[in-house]
């Protein structure tokens, strides 16, 4: 069997989604399949089953497939801190902070790491579906491209292109990407999937003919635009969420500071029809919200200072709304935050909101732990991922007006949501998020598989 690479004709074309659709289809045929991405850039990650740090896209793909998560699915992860600083995570562990130039200078040292992970993963499965990154034909960077060209060349993968028709220029993106690929890669292209189509698909019949007859590229399917509302990988996908707001009971405001991270924590809230979720990006009145949430942050002090600069810091100190903090947001609720080693910034310190009489000290070693935690008088399945440490309240804090925790995925727990939202309004109806999520994933994948040319893919691998 041949492994498969998913190449996008542009950024945000749907590579992550198509990866788990193709992988699930192959799994349904009886093959053992795993997702893979050599190098990802994302501030949204989880703690994997092996205790390593893993990008959310590969974690979600693994969840769709029901496979164990580990750093093997994503051996190189970059987390952008801003100001030219990027945290490099290798095999699930944070190694150092570097600039983009330094990263590319070190690229040859990363190739053996990627190759080793791919080979080890391939020993446990029949097929790897490897997600690419951005565009595979950034000509000035092709020799430094780990996720597209390096994987396709090293492992002679078959290639499926995916093009986002909603961006416009779909013919140019397909033709240009295919013809800029070196000939040896063109020969491995199975075909192209047109993604995010809206409206009457028969109107694109002539387009399919053009791509197949004039470009000589098979069309493997035309996927309709369908909002899954799960597995948000970046802010672009997050802020395009959809909600049924007809009968909501509570209004939830989430502070969307510039370095917000791990916003997958809020997928259960977006899914819950009891709740109207809004992301707050400016200095607005907070009293209209029943709960204001301070999410995780890749740069806690920097985002804290952003809130001070625009006036939200003062608004938070005066609001009557209930305030809930998660990880970085929880740290902001303390009296003092000190990053003397320059873990997330240059060495610095600043005053927090002062809701909790404690201080946060940043440690050099990141705390990574996946477990069932005893917080808020409940047992919660989640994970820890933080450098900042509170000595008085290392897991959580709660009083009548505020609550916070270091534990991510806290709102995935039905009992936690029921506890806090019923306290705000007893009309809140308990929502089975696990059941909802399974139904959404299964129905979405089953529907999308119906639109792809299954025989062409199977015959090509």
C-alpha cells in the first residue's frame, strides 16, 4: 500500500479536514490508518496519550479515527509567540525559542527527526495520510518544506490536491500548483478535491470537464460547504463558527486577546443551544454577559497588557458578570505574574487582575499532564499545559463571583457546565456534549465520503 499526502493549492484549503475524511474512508475499508503532519504551526495543542504535546489538528484527526495520540503524529510543532519569537517543540517537548530564520537554518537537523517518526508510525499501520502545510509550491522554500515536498519525496507518497473554491480563482490555483510541482511529483498526483462548494453543483460540471480534459487532472470529488464547528485549528476557522441562537438562555463572552490559545476549550459552548457565545475583541460593556471567560494565552503577560491598553482590564475589575479563567486566563486573575526566565517574553513581570490572592511564577519546564482531575467538587477529564505556577491554588479556585482552573477541556465535562450555568440561570438544560460530538463527526464524515471518488483513490494506492 502507498501512503498519501494531502497538498493544498492554498492555505486554509481544507487539508486538515480532507485528511481525516480520506483516512476514515480507508479505515472503513478495513485498513489500519494514521494521520500525520511533519511540521505544524499552531498555538492550539493538547497533551497526547503518551504525555507529549500534539497539535490540535492531528489530535482531532486521531479522535475521528479512534487511534492513540502521540508525538509521532506531529514530530515538529511551532508555536508563535510574536515579535519574531517561535517556540520549537520536537517530539512533543518544548526545546527552545528561535526566529524564523534560525528555524530554516536548522531545517536539515529536523529532517531525520521527521523521518524517524514517520517510519516508526508506519510500522503500526497500513497507510499514513500525511497532511501538508500551506502551499507545496512556495518555490523559494521547497528545499525547506518538511510537510509537503520532504515527505512526498522521502516516502514516495501518492498525492491528493485540495482546492478551496470559495476563495475564487480555483482553476488558477489547481493549474498553477500542479504545474509548478516537479514532474516526479506530478506523476504521483491521484487527483484534486474541490472543497467548500456552495449552491447547485451541476453549475460546476463544465468546471470539472475543464480540469480533467484541459489540465489532465482527475477530479476526485466536489465537497459542499458544511460547518462542522469542531476541531478549530486557528482563529480563521474559530471566528467562522455558526450557532443556533433562537432559544438561548445565557450569554457568554470570551475575551479574544491577540495571543489567545487552546480555544478548542470553547467548542462545547458553541455547540450548546442554551448558550449564545460571542468573542470580545474590543473595549465593550461586559455587564450584558452572564459569564465572561478569560481563555488560554501563548503570552500571558503580553495579553494582560493588551487588556490594560484597550480598557478591558478595568472593565473586568468592575463588571457584575461571573468571570471564569482557563490556564493563561486563570493566571491573569492572580495578583502578580513573574516571567523572570523569559519563557514567554523577555524577562518581565506585571500585576494581574488581583481576584485571587496569589502570584504566578513561570518555570522553565512546561507542565504537561493528561489525567482525571478533582476540581470544583467534580472529577474532570482534561489536561495541563502551562509554565506558570500558582502555589496556593495549583489546579483551581472558586468563589461567588469568579472561578478558574489550569485544566483544559474543562467545559467538555457535562457536569461542569451544568454546575456553573444552572447557578447563573436554573432554566439551563443539561447538554450531552459527548453524544453531540460523536453524532456530528460521524454524520459529517459519512456525508463527505459520499462525494469522493472512492474507486479512483483505492485503485491508486
